[in-house]
């Protein structure tokens, strides 16, 4: 299944040198492996994001180790300093081994 | 009208291994079968090599005193730091001290973040303390804690 | 309060009821934290998906064209749903309009209860964000009838417990605590302007009509189908309570 994800930068317009708020959100069940399916009574297998990595202009700026205690459809919010035009790329992995990626272009104004 | 830029996942691309710093618990965690049971005391001990952390006013942990819903509890951590090459916050760890697996997230920052602040939402199984454990670039450990009361509703 | 006590007793049969208002009341700081969460509402993902789905149909431009208006007037118009439409010869919700639009474009319409429709409805309603709800329940006979039917559906006791929507959402009981949840005032909550919303307990996006179904289910009232005349009428009745309040989609609810 395809997980939708979104990167949001606040404010929407930013200049070089500005420190902005970066949020990465992804549609994901964050299954703990301890929940029972209401219908079948069977344990739903664990499926959660276990790492997230932010790269800006090819350089790793933030990494995260994540466990199943994060809420479903998680939102990760950090800050970063705008330092020229380039790609902001977010890669996340799941405990199942799946790897996914999302990116957006950073274009400072002025 | 608000237009949102929408980025679709681009599929599996890179094998992530070397680039993501391996967690200090990786080896410990491997030994565990089934749910990732991991107590807060154990995690604190491993991360700080037994030194423990000092509660510090430099660390602000924001979480509701009463959670509307244990499945989604907003938590924000902010640390006073210049975030320069010589003095920055290396890692913000967030723990739910009474969850089976107390570890929620470890956020490894760099000076490029410019501001040592992180927020997310966590699941709390019961009323408990949430702890922010901060690893500074000089190797010291700071912390802040807050108790969160969880009321679980079922009707409505 | 006599009435309240009586109703409270009948509720007690259904759920354990406590009056520990103090114990469970949140501080302003707590409330502010939850309000801040609206900034990064997980439902933004669903709304973005809805945007993509509507774009497949030609986007807001195509919707405006389908409705025979300019794109500029679309938000005001959206803020007046449910409304009577000559095209359908009945009072319809915005989701039914989207179905009609899909149908006319030769596409198989999404079911009203499908996640696709929930997402697309959320995006379409968000086009009217910050616009005040302008539903007109006196616009014509159809709207008057729908409002009356909505009120009747809201007030009529049904089901095994003999409860109505009013049993839990009347001024006399609002604020009482039902299993840790204060009984909400639908006007104060701006229910007409804040759904579709992300429900934290369900980790998903839910529409107003689907929220009604949740209450029906919990109170052992027979569940009324989405899009049925009673259901749309109920939406008319509840939306009227929010008239004049601004639309803010997606909402974020417990």
C-alpha cells in the first residue's frame, strides 16, 4: 500500500538565513504489534516507522530513531536554517524493512 | 483558498544503513523477541552510561496535564542552545516512562537545525511521566519531565 | 436540576456517568496545546489526497463549471450546504454534488462512505475555509421541510434505550460528563464548520454525517444511511446551529 506523505515549511515564504519550521507527516498506522483485530481476534502484526532522515542539499541535517509509541499518522516537527536553493529530502524506513522517500524544493526568496 | 503542495512517495530508492546513525540500543533491541519491551531505567542507563541526567531549566517539555485521548498526546521539547559547531544539542530523546517500550523517539540534531526544538504526538497507555532526555555536544545530559493524566473514554 | 438528573439516570444505564467535572476539565494551557495541533493536523494528508482526487476531475474550476458559477463565488456557495438543488430535485450535501459531478463526467461516483469521498469532500469544503456558514433554512419549502425533518430526527427517542440526539445534546445536559467525555454543545463546537475532521480516537478522517452515525451506534439507535433524506436533514439542522461561524476544515476532534 502506498503511504501518502507531506512536507510543510512554515512560513511558506522564507529568505536565506531564516530559521523555518519543518513538518513531515505521513499516513501510517504505527501498529504496535500488541493490538487485536476487533473482527478476527488476531494480533495485528507490528508495523511502524523506525527511522526518519532529513537531507538538505545532499547533507544529512536530522535523523530520528522511532518506536511504536508514536501516534498513528505521525507528524515530525523540527527547525532548520535556510541556506540556499536545493532539495529537502525525507527518507523513512519501517520495521518491516520498507524504505520510502519524499522530497521538496527549497527556494528562498530575496 | 489554501493550496497545499503534495508530494507523493517515490518508492523504495536507497538502502538505508550507513547514513542513519545506528541507535545505541540496536544490539540490545535485537535480543528482544516480540514486542519491544524496554524500560525507561534501562534506556537511561545505556544512553548516559550510568551517569544519569540533571534536571535543567534549559529544557522545556510541553505536554498536556490531562490528555484528551491517550492515543494522541502532543509533546514539544525545546532546549536553550546556540546550536553552533562547538555547542549544540546532539539528541532529544523522548520517553513514556510507563509504556511497555518506554522509548518514543530519539531525534539527532546538527547545527544546521539552528534551533533545538522538536514536537510530535505520542501514545500513552496510562497516566505516567513523559521525560525529555537531552544529550549535549559536550557529552553532558539534561532532562525535564512532566506527568500526564490519561483519561480513556469509550462512549461517543 | 430535575430533568438533568432524570436524563443522567437513563444515561447511566448506557455508560457509567460521573460528575467529576473538575477531575477531567482541562486547563487553558492544555487546550492551547491541542489547538496548536491544528497547525499540523494529520488530516492535512487526507485533504491533500482529496485535492488530488478532485484535480482528476478538473479541480475547483470544473466544480464551479458544473455548478454553473465562477470560481470566485464558489466558496460562498459551498458555505451554504446542504442546500436544495434543482438539478437533483432535493436537498443535498456537498458529497452528493461531487457524486453528480463524477457521474456527469462519465466516471463511476465514489460511494458516500468511501475514504476517497471523505477526502474529496474535506478538500472541497476547505475551499470555503474562513467563510461564514450561510445555510438558509428558509430559502424554500424544501429547505424548511428538511429543517423540520432534521429537528424531528434529532428530537425523537428511538432504540433500545429510548434515547434521542437531544437526550445528550440538550442545554440541560451539556457539560455533564459521560465516561470522561463532556457532552458537547454542537453550536459551541461549530459542528457545522469543523467536519470533516480528524478523529484522534479513530486515527482517521470522518465526516459530519459519519459522526452522527457514531453517536447512533453508541446510543443503540438504528443507524441512518449516509445521504438519506433523514441524514441530510439532520445535517441541515445541526449546520443551522453553526450559522455565522467560520468554516475551518479539517477539524481535529477527540
